[in-house]
């Protein structure tokens, strides 16, 4: 069967910056750690109130950008590795943009069918593309689980942030206001306690999503684990690990 190679230029550019879809975890931790390290290093530099306000709202937009990228690339990864699910999506959500490379074809469908810039759009995108309930799968516990150097029989995002969904909703709303209303920064002011919580949610949420997507759709794919020499469990990293510079990836 011949396919035309007509693909949106934006999709092609994102394909180049993403690299192999299997780079998902490293791309995300690299993206979000860059912004988190900067904000944490600048916060105690004696900035003026205006400078702190700009720093605050720039971080709001950066966190949402990292999440939007992650959600898109997670869907691409799952469909790239699960052929039966990919065939179903190709059949039901055909796109005008065709390409022989599956990841580009998937990305093209996401670009035309999905809205990943607010919570309702994310929920609908995961339902439409993967057939899963976004909130339910994010809240499922991991058993066993390691978090911040400790082992747990089971652990979920609710154990870290019981109100993670409300935090996420507010994060997307504030980002929307900042992007579309220049007056909003002066009107709203900053809430650093909220930003710390939003930063943490933006770090841990993708990890819970990935673990459960691997379990459901990509059995056999490797996961990040923590071991103390005796116990071993899937690892969820927090802000301290994210901004640290003394870790490395090993096989």
C-alpha cells in the first residue's frame, strides 16, 4: 500500500527533538530538572518582588510545557510499542497525514485529534487514544514501591499529594491565564507554596502514569528501580532527586 508522506511540519520538528520514543523518561527528567534547578538556584538570590513574580510565572508555564510534552510522548511510546492498540487507533482515527514510520503517523493523529493543554483535553485524549481513564490510572498504587529512599508495600500519588488533581487543575488554569492575559501577573500575585506542590506533582505524576502504562500495554519494557542490596522496587523520584546533579543512569 502506498502512503503519501504529507506530515505537518510541527510534527516533524517535534519528532526530531523527541528522538526515539523510548527516550521518554530521560527526556522528561532532563526537561523538568533544567527548569527546577534554575528556579531553586535563583529563589534565594535576593531578587526584587517583580523579578520573583516573573520567575514564578515562567516556572508555571515551564511545568505545563513539560507535562504537555510528556503526555504526548507517552501516548506515542505506548502506541509505538503496542501494535494491536496502534492498529485500532489507525483504523478509528485516520489522519490526512500519512507516513510509513509509525511514530510519525501516531504523532500526526495526536496533533490533529488531541488537546493536551488542559485537564479535560488530557482526559479525553487518553480515553480516545489509549482507552483508559487518566485519573484512575494515575491514582492506582504501585506495589511495592520506592519513594525518596524508602520502600513501601504499596504507594500512590495520593500518598504524596492527596489533592494532586486540584493542584494540577489550578496549574493548567494559571498557565492559561498567564499566556493569554498579560495583566494576570500583576493581578494574581505569587503563591510559592502552591508552586512547590505543582512542581512536585509535575515530577511524580508522569512516573505513576508510565509505570501503569508499562504494566497494561508494554509488559517486558524496563523500568527504573531502587535497590538497597536486599530489597528492590520500582522507584519514584521526587524534587530532591530531580534537582540533584550526582545521579546517573546505569543498566
